[in-house]
């Protein structure tokens, strides 16, 4: 069973992948590299940060 933090992380990962694949984002980045980074905070403290690879 996944913890709340893990469920939130998985939701954030799916969301950032959808955003990155959006046509508007593709147009705005104009051939540059888009780094998809998720930062997770608990009580104002950074507890996890990772770059998401498609």
C-alpha cells in the first residue's frame, strides 16, 4: 500500500509528463531541453527532489 506522500509523488509525475507533452509547451521551448523537476515538501522542508525522465 502506498503512503500519501508516494501517491502525491506519482500524481505529480503523471501531471508533469502531461504538461511537458502539451503542444503549447513544445512550441514555447523551441528546441531547447526541458528539465522536468518535481520537488516535494513536508511542513515547509524539502524531502524529495528528482528530475523526471519521459
